[in-house]
C-alpha cells in the first residue's frame, strides 16, 4: 500500500470516527462499541482490503496505550488496592485461562496447545472499554482503581503467558520448573528494565526546558522501553507499565512546570484516543460477518467459556480478600465479572498465532467473534449495569462539594505558581502581592464553605454513611501517610521494630474500619 492510499484510508477512518462520536453520544452508545459496529461495512467501501496488523498493535499501539495508563495511574492508589489487583491479574488470569482452555478442548474438540492459546487470549480484559465507561459514569474510586490496575497488568500477564505457550509449541516441551523460571525471568526482567529506563529518563527530563522536547523524550521512553524489553527477552509490556508508573509519579513532580505537565498529559490523552479509534475501527473492518455466522455456535461456546472462567475466579478470589485486606462489596464483584470486555490485544494476539498452527483460521474467527459479541453485548449493557447496581452515586450535594474542592485546589496551585514566579524574578513583588491576594480571597471562601459543610454533616449521624465518604477518603490518605513515615523510619533505623509494628497494626485496624469510597 503506497503513501497516497494510506492517507486516503486514514482520512476515511477519521471521518467515520467523527460521525461515530456524534451518533454514539446522541444514542448513549459507548464510543468503542460504536466504532466496531461502524467498521463492519467499511471494507465494502474501500478499493482494497485493510486490516489489523498484529506487529503494529504490539509494537506501536500497545506501548502507547500502556504508557498513557501508567503515567495517569497514582501509585498510592495502586498500592492501596494492590492485593485484589495482584490476585485478579496474576492467579486469576492464569486460572481463568486454564478453565477456558479445558472447556474449549472438550467442547470443541481442540488439542491442548490451540485451546491454551485461545484461553490466554480470551482471559484478557480490555482496558479501554472499562475506563471509557467509568469516564462517563462516576463509580467509587477504589473500584475504579481495581479495574484500572487489573486491566493494566492483565495485558502484561497475557503477553507473558502467550509467549510461554508459544515456546512450548515451538520447542515441543517445557517442564513445570522451566516454565516457572521463564515466567519469573520474563516478569522480573521486565520490571527491572522498566525501573532502570524510567529512573534514567527523570534526570534527562528535568534538564529539558522545552515542553516539546520533553514530549519527544516520553515517546522515546514508551516505544524504546518496549523494544529494549523484547530485545533482552523479557516482557516489554511489563517494562512499559513500570516505566510509565515511575515517570508519571516521580518524573512529573512539583519541579515540572504546569505548562510542561499540561502539554504532556494532553498529548498522551490525544495519542491514546487516536490509537483506540483506529484499533476499534479496524477490529470492525477485520471481522468477516459470513465467517462469523458460520462459526456462531463455537463463538457462543467460547463466550460462555470465558464467562465461566471469570465467574470461577472473581468471586472466590475476591471473597478471600477479606482475610487480609478490606472486603470487596458483592456489587463490585458483579461488575468485575460482567465487565470483562475483550478488545484490541485479544485480536492482535489471535493474529499473532503461528502460521503452522492447525486450525489457525478457525481460532482467529473464534476470537474475533467473541470480541465482537463482548464489545457489543457487554459494551452496551455495562453503563446500564453500573446504574442498576447503584454504583454511581453522584448527588447534587457531592457535585457542590467537588466544585468547592476544585476551587480550593486551583487557587492553591495558582498561588504556588505565583510563588515560583516571584522567586525566579519574573514578577515584581507589588504585582505578586496583588494577584496573590485575589487568589487568597477565592481560597478563603472555598475553605469556609467546605468547613461549614463538613461541620453540618458531622451533626447529622444519619447522613454519615452517604455524605462523609469524602472524609473517609481523606482519613485514609492521612493514615497511609502515617504508615509510610513509620516504614521509612524503620528502614532508616530511626525507630525500633517493636515501636513501629504496634503503631502500624493500629493504623491497619483504622483503615479496615473506614467505608469504601
């Protein structure tokens, strides 16, 4: 395909995406579902077929999506929900893959290797679809953190498992011990590559004064980290996840100018949105409706298999969480079960199946059909499910509180920026004092209104459960800060373990008593 044809096809896809955005918003249909449905008839309109190139998805699209998710993920939120995330993305993903493989082997008569390939592919949950729903419908922040964290690490786990099965298929054998060693090497090696490159990028980033040069560095970091990981034989996806987390939480610190942060976040939001637009349109283009119809019974069995795999992992594992962490409400478990939408990575992995694999075309059709059923069926029902489970509790009072919090946060941020401008000599002191006093009036008004609101709520015990979740979130952050200081003091041998352990136990008990926000 020459450059002229590529430009023409890109223009067509962009125009289709624009139309989908307008129609989906009016009809209340999730954007990604609308893109897939719009992509189905596109092939008939083009002079030559186009499709989803797996190497393009794995080497370009996937690093962009993972890095964008990484820099936008708060490590403190991730740490507070790490245990359920680790259970779902680790043992949960492996167990779900095995259950799907067993059901497909005996249900469709597949051999073990093809069944395991499809099991790993369909156990993966799409990050974009879930987060897109949560942007439109507010849900408790802890639930959002669990979903984002699971899907973020689930992508990496799927790639690692897929490569292990590929190795078994290529070499013909892999003992349990060798498999565990390979898994640890690929995963831990990916973490180390991400840590090293993530931390190495920070001093370079702090020396770049130009926001555009900083932007180029992040692009090189995202794409380069994936390639370095692949070259070293470790997981490039894990490496990009870790590099994104490190850069987003430690590179974009308070020393970075506001304009640089805005430029970076805006670029990565746009890049992620563009990549997702092309991916989901191309998913629709790639699906052949005739093939889909002929394999429909097998597709429905595959959908049933991954739902069974999900139900047998989510409920037992998250029920066990209450033994060592705050319990996960049953309504949240329902959403985590029914919201396991499939997406771009599943299709890219299906297209990456070895060309010598028996029945490869049937397996690809099986995965494509399952993704389509998932995106349309679960994608359309997920917003309704969130409302039905009453997970979205965004009252008028809460909106007023958040408006005041936004006013307070923006005022404080502007004051900090003014202090920086005064210190650097950009502003004369008289202008600084005049502008700062104007912001101080705004901050004082917001502080007074918030103080009055919280004082009123403290006097109404019947409203505590519904209206003080914000205070519970603040208390949790304060307790986690206390716990962090104690752990740091223990690490530096400032305090003894006897003193620290008692206080940490008390803090953990207080954390468990707080309601989920």
